[in-house]
């Protein structure tokens, strides 16, 4: 599999797409069977799915994650009819393994890594350009939290994630602001980074790597298709905005409502399996 060339100009261009955010109390839970039927026919969609919290329940440690019951079987049937893409903060090799090598396009590190369905590399970021800064940031953060219970530093190919789901509230209160400040310090280093807060995680990722830009890249290789995007976290909002701007649909997977650019909301990964089953027919 050849290594794709990174278009640095395209990687850093501003994306002006901004979908209106629905207030937290105005996007009711949809019935997944009814919504899946409404979204037919399947063949018009590029089905774009997050992994953690969307295809897999949220767990205490990233290594414990596995696809929800019925996910792999449902996606295998879907992939025989329509193209699928998986957009994750995880490395591609990790999420592909957890989905039993499902035939699909994959974006890892929020798009820093990107492999098309035919196996062509199309990354948004050259990992060699971000490695020195990530090395320094990793060493700094580990010196702060490695001896703290409940903290976990996850080094990825083109980003650095600091998880605190298992940390106590006192530890989070004491250390999260310091972690945030250190990551912000390193974010100013070349080639330029962004600090993103997700569910019990702070992540340092390179500018130009987000799920919206990854989705735009995928749509370049799927002309005529509409994006149908499902995700659970704030890191999915960039892809929601692009989906709406392209005439598609964006599904927030969350039991609790929050402000979002999504067009629809379902409760959890089990509801997503029901939706995709109904969509497949």
C-alpha cells in the first residue's frame, strides 16, 4: 500500500462550512426503525460512522472497547450494497481490527490517517512533520500524570490523547488544567496544533486534521453520494456540518441531548444497529 502525498495547502485551508446548532432541548430522540426506513434507499448514501460511543459502547479504557452486538454483521450486509467509511480518533489499524477488517474506507486520528476503500493512502497530515512536537508533548505530559491513578496517555501516529475517565474528581481538578495548559503550549509549536476536549479526554492534534476535512476528502472519491454521518462526541461535529452542507444527514448518538449540528438523534449503539438494519431493508 503506497504512502499518499499530503496536500499541505489543502490541509490548512480554512473551512467556512458552519451549520446552525440545534439547542440541547430541541432535538428529540428518534425511533431508529422509523428513521432507518425514512432514509431509504441505501444506495444514495456514503455511510460514515464513528467508532467509540457510536459503533461501540464507551468503556473505561480504550483497550477494552469492542463493537456492540450486531454491529459487524449489520455492517457486513450494508457494505455489500453501499460504501462505508469509519472516522475515528483511533489509529486505523486499531479500529480496523475491532471491526474484523470490515471492507470500508478508514480515517484514523480524526483524518490524520486516511485510507480509501481501494487501499489508497490519502492522509491529511504527514506524520513526520508532527512527530518532534508530539515527542516533546508526550514526555512533558507523562512526567505530570504517569504516577497519577486513573490517567492514561495514548500516543497515536499524528496526535496525543490524555484520558482521565478513571481518575478521581480531586485528581482531575488538580491536573486537568495543568494538562490543558501544557498541551496549549505545545500547540503553538510547528506545524501548528489544536487542543480538543472530548469525553474524558484532552487531545493534541495537528491543524487540518478533523473529521469534517476527512469527510470532504472521502466525498471527492464518491461523487454523487450523499453523506450519512453518525457520531457521539464533539469531535464529530465537524463532519455533521459538512454532511448538512452537502445535503446529507447527521445523526447524534446520545441519550442526553446537547447543542449539535446534527439533524437527528438516537440513543446508543444498539439503536444505531436497529437504524442500519432498517436502512438496509
